[in-house]
C-alpha cells in the first residue's frame, strides 16, 4: 500500500512539523505525490466516466520504520462502487462488505422501502386517496352553496322586515330563520358522515404507511449511529475514539452523513495502523466541478470543516503540527490610509491581509484601529466589511445616526461599488450579469455555495477591462452584498468560471488575493452631497 516515489528524494528536505491539513497550499512533497497519483488516474480508462463527474483524492507522505519515504493514496467515499483498489488505502470501516452488518440491516431498510412503495403505488391506496379528496372537495362545495343560500335568505327577510312592521310576519320570519339554520346544521352532519366514511378508509392505509415509515426512520437512525461507532479513529498517541464521541462536543453534536469516509481520515488511519510516520498531507479535486460548490480540476483544497475538522483534531493528537495561520498582524505599526474624512464619516483604504473586524483572540483590524482613533464616536463605526484578503475602500461612521442612514443606503442598494479583479483565465464575453443565489456551506465554512432553494439572491454586473497572458482584468459591480459573492461568481462554472488570482478558497493561492474595492459612491446623510471616493488597485 506504500507507494514509493519514482524520483529520489532529499530526506533532509522533510518538514520538521506536520503542515496543517487546513492550509490550502500543499507541501512540495505532496505536490510530487499528487502528480504521480494523477498520472495513475489518467491511465485508468475504466474509471474515466466516474472521474469526469468529480471526486476528491488525497495523498499522505509517510516514513516507514526503516526510514524509507513514500506516500499513501485515498479517495473520498467509494470508487467504481468499491472500497478496495490497488494503490489506495482501505476504508476505516467497510460499508460495502457483503457479509457485514451494514449490508444486512440495509437490506431490511430496503425491504421496508419496497413495502412502502408497493402500498403508495397500489390501486387500493390511490383509489382511497382519490375518493377522499374528491369527497372533500364536494363537501366543501355543498357547504359553500348552503352558506350562500343562508345569506341570501337572511337578506330577503331583512328586506321584508323593513317594508312590513306586522308582528305576525316578524314571528314567521324568526321561525323561518331558525328552520334554515337547523337545516344547514343537518346538512353539515350528513356531509361530515359521508366524508368520515371516505376518510376512515384512507386513514387506515395512511396509518399503515406511517407505522412503516416510523419503523424505517428508527432503523435508519439506529444503523447510522451503529456505523458511526464502528469508525474507531486512531491518533498518533494510539488512542481510538468513535465518531459519536468525537462529534459530541461540537456545535452539531452528531456526525454528519459521510463522516469518516473522506480521504484525510482514511490516510491517517492506515498510517497509524502500520506504524508509518505522517510527514505531510494534501487533497485535490479530480474531474468536473459540482453544480453547487466551486471545485477546479487538479486543484488542492484544505480539509473540510464540517466532516473532517473534528475528526482530524482527534487524529492529529501526538503529532507536532504546524498550525501557522496567515499573518494578519503584519500591518501592526503601519498607519491606516485615510482617503476621506469629515465630522461625520471616514473612508479608509484597507490593505489586503488586514481584518475588517477582530477575529478570534482580537488582534489588529480596521474596527479596532477606528475604535482607538475615534474613542468618542457614538456609532458602531464600520458600515460594511471586506474579506481579510480583499483590499480597498471601507466606509466608517462616527455617529449612530450616520451609521443607520448609510446602512439604509446599502440595504436599498443605492450605494455604488466598483471592484477590480484579476481572473485566472480568459473570460468568455465582455460583460454581463451573474445571478447565482448563495448560502454558507455548513460542512465547510467559510466557503459559500450556490443553492437555488436555500440561497439568498446574489447579483453581480461585470465587464472586462483587459486581457493579457491568459488572465483577464475585470470590473465587478455587486448589486447585492453576500459573503464571498464576487469570489464565487468569478470561480463558479455557472459564473465566469475563472477564479480570482490568489483565491485560496475557490482557486489557487498566490502572493495575495487580486481583488480590490476600487470605488464607492453614496449620498452624505448629513449634507446630502453625493460622495464618490476612488483608490486605484495596487496590481
């Protein structure tokens, strides 16, 4: 299972610390291992169709007890309907083992699904359902007609009372009113009896279905937790822990579907079982991008947050891990560029790599700088935000009233914003509108995904400024302000399909993210003046 490198390695070049699997940039040894694995994938014609649909693969560079350095390979989920393939590590727990409890209990659930489908598609159920719904509509029509007649006859009696004050007539009209109401009540009881007969026949089958579905739900939930507990994840200290215990302290509380089947946990599990020392690890996408996420063929991606972060947090115990984060403190001591200021507001030019608001552990940010500079300000200060990796113009309010007024302009989409971006590729077309609704990828935050059902509207107007050497310079005009909107709209296959240069989340990491908030225009909430501030992109 240990794949030896085709090229000789310099053992002295091995990293001293295990690089964090949550960093997008892979170690050069992982790049070399991935290239060899990708060459192998390219030769597997029998997998071509499945690989074209897209799959995540992983490599783990390891050292065996004799000192040899090689790499392990893994795929997420299964491949070609199988868990076991030459050159790849096995699963932590084999769901596809025909003699395992999963297949046996899965068959029980499959049989229940078949029984449910037979009933739902059966003539008796469909007839009872149709009879009940037809009867319900007929009953409602009869009652509507009866109520209309009651109303009409009441109007007629009211007219007769106005035109004739005879006491005998008044008594007769009262009796007639009482008779009409009694007749309506009798009709309601008769119709309800007819409807109940149809409903009883329908409910008998519905209750049978409900019992079967409840049984299926109980069996499925029990099987899922039984499976999760069979994933006994090892760590470098030799400790084993089941997935339910690993996820219990997390916000989600229970493991998500597919937990433990990603490439990263498979690789570490095999290494610990076979006394192989993990050196560095990386995962890459192979094939077409999915419709919701942004994945590029051959690109490396950090381990996902929702499924893998809790698992790897356990499995990496005992390893010396380099959790070095991007240095967001490198602007300490450097003054913030203020490009516009009056008594009520400020516009600053945020450098790339600085947080808009403090992150975990506070730290340097535009907000903390502004709070220190304007200690007597009464407003929340920042009117909007930029990603840490994005440079450009940020609007700051000095009073609560000005802050509210400016935020109202953002909400009403009257603030005019222009961003400049350098895209990795030749964009098709010269201008257009991108309309792709976005929502957070709950299993891989902070990434966003396209979701037409749950996503919020996200609309961007764009135009090409220049093309050069396989890159496209683009101006973005966001009409909404969703998280990562421009980054996803640039990279997604249904957007421009060209990631912003340096986008470690949706493209390929570089010296910076080549995205800059170049211009902002708004109406001054105190003076009523139209303000437009611009700072050219530094790239």
